[in-house]
C-alpha cells in the first residue's frame, strides 16, 4: 500500500482536491475522511492515517494536477472516454457518480490500497483494473506526469579543442563532439573567459579579431535539461600578424565519392559505406538529403585529415526512423586552408 513516506511528505493538512477552489477533502488524524469547505490548519500525524483514506484523497490531488493543471481539461473528458462514460447522463448526477470520486477510487485501486471498493462510487461502475484501456490510461498518465525521472547527468567535456585555420583577424576552431545520456543540445564557447558563441556543432569560426594577438579558448557542452559539462582544456592560440603573411592557402579537393552498395538495399543486413577523399585536412561534413535538397540526416561534422576516408550509414533519418525507398543524395562539404567551402554530391537510390 502507499504511505505518506511514499508520497514524500511528513505531514498533510488537506491532500485531496474536490475541483472547486476552497473545497477540500481532509484526512483527519484518526484516519477518517471528511469533507470541508476550508483547509484544515493543524498538522496531522502521518502514522495515524488510514492508507485507504489517504490514497483516495491523494487520487483527488493527482487527478486535479493531471486533468486541470496539465491537460487543461476541467471536465476530464479523456478520462471519461477511457472509462466509457463520456456523455453518460448519470455522470455527476449524484455524489456516487461524481467524476472526482470515480478518479479517486480508480487511483486507489490501481496505485494505492488494493482494498475492496467501498461506497465512494456507484457499485455499477466496475474496478479500474477491469475496464479495457483505463488501466493503461491511468498508469501512463501517472508515470509520465508525476514520476518522470530528472536528468542530472552532464555531458562529457569537449576534447581535442584545436585551431583548424587562422588569418590576421579570424581563428577557425574544432573539437571532438561531447556525448550525453539524452543528447548534447549545443556548446558554449569562451574567449578569454567571456562567452562569445553558442554553436550547435563542434566547430566555430571566430571573426573580428586583432592581428598578431594571443587568445585563450574553452568549450563547454550542455544538454536540454541545462546540465553543463566540465570545460575543455584551454587552447591558447594567436591570429596571424600583419607583418607575417598567413600560410599559403588552396581550395580542398573532394574526390572519389561513392556509396556502396548502390542502390542501397533497405532490408540488407549490412550498412552501406560512404567513401571519399580529401586533398588536405579540412573541416568536413557528410549529409544525406532527399532529391529536393531537404536534409534527411547529418552524419558527421569534424576536422578530417587528408586522404581516403569512409563511414557507414545505418539507413535511418535524424529521428532514428528507417528511410523509405526513393532517390537520395550524399553530400560532402569541406572547408580547407583557403576558407572557401567546397561541395561534392552523389545521387543514389534506396530500395
């Protein structure tokens, strides 16, 4: 059975909500349930509360939160539909047909004391556990809305923060992507201790800098719950001096782009392999798009060394769903020492 300790409280004055502001069902210190138009002021002894009464009143509190506060549904339409009573003229026609009492008893039967149903609701109404769909409705509603686990796990710290390229007034940065139990939402990038950017991808081009000047950079990852990683190791680097020309630059060349097998077999046992070559170290990304250039999934974005490269694709989109048969494009985009982006595309079919 459920106890006060299970609910996470030490004393309760009025735990049940009857649906009208100011009207409460109270659990008395002798374990009896009474109805009052005002909240009881004196704290109650949790050790003397009757579990059946307590769970009934807590059912009111839960149903008010879920139905009114969360669903914005003061008539509990979805609950009545699950019960098969939506539109039934008997609902709320008398005390034993009150929606609030039905929910409180259903809650008690399903999640609290499993004692025999008492006179709170009409005997014509079956137990919650015997109504198809109602059990799942109540369990899902309770589990999702009241005991959803809190995400306290921070992402891993960004690693290998480095300068990919630079000029007299720019520094191009890249780092290894962080990982997180629910996914990394983005990064905070700090220059000399002051945040200057919120990049989503693990790379950033810092502009408007002073020639021949030293800067210190740190990256921090964060997730959707607001958890922040430890900072990366600091990178101290400099822009090029006006007196010293930057290193020679040239456009990167992307070649030998292919996907194997082609066409991609969606029901195959092995994932297709994407292969390509880069003429120089570059910040490169590999994406799958549809025939209208709509992004299906970005597979990678990071600093890649020159030479022959490859990666596999699990034939899924960004939402983790298997793609449908059709025409797609694998797109490789790279920016080398010249700072000019270069793109190579290959059309293929999936069947």
